[in-house]
C-alpha cells in the first residue's frame, strides 16, 4: 500500500503541518501512478550457502558475494537464499522526468517518490510470497537485504543478476551496476529452520536514506 504519510515524510513535511494542496497532489499522483505502473517481481533460490563472518562473504557454488559482516550475521543460519528482483516499470519514471522537464519540480519529485514506494511494495509482496511458500515446510525467513545498503557493494548486482540470466522482469544493469528501470529493487532473503524476521536495526547502520529505516516487521 502506497502511504501518503511516507511521501509527506520524505518531502520533509512535519507531522501535523501537512498542506492540503500538497496532500491533494500526492493523492492524485498516487492514482495516476497506479494506472501507469507495470509491476513485476521474481525470485530464484540457491541452496547450501557458505558464510564467512570474518570476511563478510557468502559463497554459492562458484559465486562469492560480499554483503558484509552485518548481513552475513543476520543470514548466517540460512540453509537457502532467495534472490529477488522487483520493479514498477518505466512509465512512472518517465512521468517524473516529463514533469521536471516542464518545470513542475515538486510534482516530478512526488511522482519519483511514489515510484520508489511502488517498487518497494513489489519487494514486500515477493518477501511475503517467499515466506508463504517456505512456511509450509516449517521454515522461517529473514529480513530482505539489497546491494548498496549495510555495506553491501552495488557492484554485487552483477553477480545477483547473473542468477537470472542477466535480466529479470525486464530490469537490466548499466556498466556501473545501476538498475534500469531505476524504480526497481533487488536483494536477498535468508531461508531456514532457525532464522526469522526481526525489526531492522537502524541504530547500527549509517545509511540515512535506507528504504527499510525504522520499519517494523511482523511474522
């Protein structure tokens, strides 16, 4: 669900100081973006991950990921890893660029933020689907983690996308490992008998723009 309150907070509007005009813009563009978006999500699973707490690495067959010690600590009891890609498509991004090119900077920024919310909602749906599937076998899942956060280098996107044949849901990477369409999310989720979701430990992370900052998770 795209929340108006999230957009207002991202715009830096204090709670209780919302402007009716801005709220109207957000409401209207949420409806427009829902009509425009073309959401898609997919995931693949890999078994028998090998973790190294010392190096903060994850080895899957011949591919070594470098998510860092924080993520390895969170996923370390996983017996499988689900890698995912999700996107809201390119039309929302194009609308944002069009508005900004026309000088409607606030409107363009709002649409850009809504696009991020939609992409994150796709990732949440994937997360819940992984949980639904594996809970039938009595397995739990971890939080989801994405390249670029918690010290996981964005360059590992290339390795992640290789598991999807270089492209998933029409999303591809630039030479600098950025996703196209931009409003896309990728990452991994741990699966296992002795893992679980927990509140994101924002106090131990310096990523102020993290998508998951101060989110609460439920089982």
